[in-house]
């Protein structure tokens, strides 16, 4: 009876050891090599005056056992540490547009078959004009391979058959030729949800509809944004934009439209320099708003006074490309 007990105990120990060995062999903290991932990135900038933007990027991970170097999914490359199938990434501060972003520490959790992962972190952005918070969520799918270990079964070599004289020589399939891109990059238009800071109108004025001259000092600077623009030939360019938000009111919008109409008719002089059309616009501000206009119109002229909403303006600052596909997803 004692023999059977000892034998059973030994069997349990062996099975447990095998289970531990299998578990160790099927996690990324024992992997060495490079894996490729398609990462869906969702960035919530609602707290910074933006919206929720989703795109995808191809990201590589360079594994060296418990350490890993992670490619760029939007906030630059970084390094982390594996424990099992959880990759821990440290907090860090990065340059971001005209300011900086402080990214929180967080964990990326990989599936048991090492074929997918998910994670999320928060960030705090600040510059000389604003300070705000947001979040970035990640969802990754592995590209081109599977499994969590470096080992793979060695294939049994297959004898090469002797070719027969009648056998045709196989013809190599030519690599696809990259499509030709337009030699002229497309212009960078206003991105969705914004107006162009410089609409290119006759008056040369900026930030049309904002209260104040052009883009007054009361406007706030937002985080820079990127957008893909097609060249019409199947290729893409990436346009980078600076972003501003300015207060607006009905009286400001009507006044700017009136000034722009005067400039389109050829009058470039302000009221105090003999611009009669511009004078009618100034008087119209008071006439349209009644007694309140006696106070509000002078305030609006300098970028202050009551507003009913904000307008977001974009201004192209850089362009890169061409790319065979949009790198922003």
C-alpha cells in the first residue's frame, strides 16, 4: 500500500512539474525575437477640446526574455518588462506639439496564445496656454506568426527529386510594382471639425467669425493634430496642423462677414481711414444688438465680451510623404 502511495505522490509531482514547465514555456517572458502587431489606437481628447479619434498602426516588439522594446503607437517608442504575459510600461514625459504630455504607468496584457493584447493609459497635456487630461486605449492583433516561445519543431528534410528533362522550369512571379504617386503633393485642407485659420480671402484676415481682430490673444492653443490626404493616385501624404480655439458670437460673425464683403468689393481701408463700407459694418454691430451693443461691440472688437460658442481653427504646419497607404490607419 505504501508503494502505491509513494508512486501516486511521485506521479502527482511529475504532472505538476510538467504543468509548470508548460506554463513557463507559453508566456512571453521566455521569448527572444521580434513580433509584429497591428494596433488599434483610440485617443480620447474630449477634455482638451477635441474628440475621440481611432486609428491603427503597425508596431514591432523586440523581445529579450523579460525585457522588451516597444515601437511607436503614437506617443513614441518605449521599453518595458514582462512578467508572464503582462508587459509593464513605466510613466514618462514626452514632447507633444507646443507642450509636453505626462503618460501614466500601465500594463499591456497579452492573451494566453500570445496572439492579441489590450491596455490603456491616461495622460496630462500642458503648454503655456492650457492644461488638460485624456486617455489612450490600445488593442493589438499579432501579424504573421503565433505562439509564445522561440522553439519550433525542426522540419524533417524532404529529399529533392531529380528533375526530369520534360519538366518545365518554374517561372518566378514578379514582385508587384509600387503604384506611381502624383508628382505634386495635394494641398492640406481644413481637417474635420475645424475651419482654416487662413481661408485665403481677399481681406487677408484670419480666424473668421472669432471675436476680435484676426486670431486674438483670447484664443487658446490646442494639441497639434495629423491627418492623411490622398493625392488622387492611390498614395497618401500626412499633414500636421496647429490648432486654435476662439470664442464667437452672432455679432462677431456678422461683423466679420460684412468686413470680408467690403474687402471683396475692393475697399481695404478701415472706417477711421475713410472706409465707408467698413463704417457701415461697425454701425451695424450696434444696430443689430441694440443697447447691449454699445457695450458688447467694443469688447468684441478686442476679443472679449459675451460669446455663444467656440470655433476651432486648423493651420497646416508640415507635410510628409508620399506613402503607399495611410500610416495613421
